[in-house]
């Protein structure tokens, strides 16, 4: 560390040497500075009024100088003061520039980098189709109903005119809840095999007129294959009012199919059987792939079977007669369709299993 020496004499040579030594020390100390606190220590060491290097120079060299040398020493001391001040200012600038550079470098933001991709989820195709079907009927003034998936024998079968031991029950392989043997038959629990129980549940609480669609999950003891699944979705519909006829049923469903598949689609109705409707019908739509010409998808018939429907059986109204459903005064129609079946057609999907496997490569196509 540099200390201010006493001058041996005041010759030009001695003064030159002392000045050169001091400037060399100043220069080397400047180069050691790294941080702002280094710089403050450095500044105080050289500039402090009390005992700073310049003060020492003033005291040791100038004040002690003999009169003839005072003028020359004074000039040199002033020059040194200017040099020291300049060096301190320059060092300050360098330290601040480098710390600002460092901060900028650490905060560097490359706006050309690609952003973080966050994929946005979409509705599952089955839910999307279910919502579409519901929307078609909502536009016709239907409201939406829901019911429990674990249902009693009474609501799932008995009140829909499936008497105990009736063979029609065999068409819906049912998943029963275990340990129900102690209960009366009509109270035993099962997973609902169709959304139809919500028809009865709705009519129990709402007197006629009723216009309702019932979307939901149903369960059957079917092994999984290309067109069957033990869990699938249905949309059920029910309209009850005075003077409802089979023409209303046909008109309603024909309109719904045109809304779902396009205005060129035709519908036709074939006699069928369901315990809770009489008469009952299967409805077919003209093949949406070939327009009715005949192709592999419609087995060259030009028609595709799509849903079951019919006029509500008076026996069903008997179960809710107490709430104003007198079959001599009112009538109604009901229909039910499988959502997966319509989704398979609409999206030309080969197997129902694709809807449940959760394979992102499949689902991404619907994004
Ligand atoms: Zn076809």
C-alpha cells in the first residue's frame, strides 16, 4: 500500500520521482477496483480531508517546502489533485457500467425463442355430440332433466311397464348392486340401463304438460366390442300434453335429425316394441355417407337405424296418474338415442372403444 514519502530534497529530479511513484500507485490501485464498495474505500483513501493521500501530499510536500520551491511544488500538487480526481471519476464510471452490463446480461430476454405451448382442452367428442343433441331440443322448447345413475327396480323397470319376470327385461342385461336380497323387489338397486327412469321421476314432480330431454350415462352388462360398451350415453326425450299424436313425434324427430345431420337427411319409421311405448317404432335416417344410394356403411340398404321411439303407453301414465297424467285426457311421445352411436356416424369412427381409451392422438382430432 502506497504511503506518501517525505521528500529528501526539492530538486526537480526528486519531485519528478515522487510524482511518478504516486501516479504509478494510483494507477495500480485503480485497476484492483471491482465493486462499488471497493471504489468508495479507494475514493476515501485518496480524497479524505483528514489524512487522505492528497491531504498528506499537501502537508508533507507543500507545507514543508522551502519558500523558493513552494511555487513549483504547489503547481505539481494541483496537477496531482486534478489527476487523482479524474482517476476516481473514471473508476466510478467503469464500475457502474460493468455492474449495469452484468445486470442487463442476467436479465437478457430472447424474444425470438418460441413460447411455452399450453394446449387448451376441448370437449370430448361424446359430450360434444350429447350437447349438440340437447341443444337441438332446447331450441324446440325442451328443458333438461337429470336423474341418479344408481336406480331402483321400480324406476328402471316396473314403472316403465316392465313387469317382474317380463321377457323384455332380458333385452337389457342389467348390472345389479350386490346384497339387495332382503329388500322388496321394486326397491332393489341397479345401475340404470337407460335414461328412461327420469321420465317417471319428472312426471312425479311435474304435472303435464312436459317437454324434457334427459342426457346421461347408462350401464349394461355388455362386453366391450366395436359397437358395445358396458357404459355409454343416451339422450331420452319425453313430450306430454293434450292432443299429442304420432305426427308430432315424427315431425319432431325429423326436424332433430335434419338439425344434426343436415337438411337433406330423410327419416322413416318401422314398427318395433318397447314396453313403455305403444305403438313403438324404430327410426331410420337416410344414409349420411351415400345419401341413400347404398354403401358398405348402410349395408347397401340406404338407411341407418338410429333410435327407438313411440307413444307413451297408457300403463306408464297409470303410475303417475295422481299427478294429473290421465291417459283419457293427455297423451305423449318418448324417444331415446345412443350418443356414441350418433358420434360414431358423425365422425366416421370405426370403434366405440376409441372414445374411452383416452388416446390423445385420437382425441386431438377433435381439438
Ligand atoms: Zn350408405
